[in-house]
C-alpha cells in the first residue's frame, strides 16, 4: 500500500498562482485580449450588437407564442441574419479563433491536472470534440466505454 503524504496547502496555492501567471503570460491569453480589444473597437460590430440586442428582445417576446405569433417567421429570420452578419465580421472571427485557442489551452491544463489524479475524472470543455477525445461517458452503456480498467 502506498503511503500518502500530507499536502502542504501553502505550497499548492503558491504553485497554482505560478501556473495562473504562466497562463496569463501565454500567447493564447495575449492573442485573446488583443482580438477582444480589436472586436470592441470595431464600430460596425458594436452597431450590429446594439441592433441584435434590440431584435433579440423582440424575438424573446415572439417566442412566448412560438410559431403562432404573426411575426414569428419574420423576426426569427432577422435574428438569424443579424447573428450571421456579426459572425462574418473579421474581428469577430479573429476573436472566436483566439477564444478557441485559449479554451484549448485551459482544457489541456485542466485535463493534465485531473488525469494526474485519475484517468476517469471527466474534464468539461466548451468543445464537444475535445470532450469526446478525452473520455467516454464512463457508464459502460451502449457506447461500450467503462470506468473499470481491464484486469
């Protein structure tokens, strides 16, 4: 049986601060912050976001009645078009790419920490493809995965 060492919480907290400092100094965080500033400085994106918020309120009102509301199709179409126009802007696309890169970094760090404790610990991600690669459902159900290690 392995002996367990007592964890020095002070040391653990100091090292977690060191890790967070390293993450904050990474090119992923730098790229994210730069892309965010550029998106926030894009006057057309900001104008479209104001229009989108107003349209979204109309959409939420229409949603209460669903397809039976007389303006349902019209407002739903406008919301989708506005969302698409916003997402097609270069600064928004750059921000999304930077956000995905940062999310990937944070996921990998979280996964490394979790799996150093146990391979069966699930690590949530904003990217369903990363979660699918990282682990199964762990139930041993129809997907065939299991939390038990083969003997």
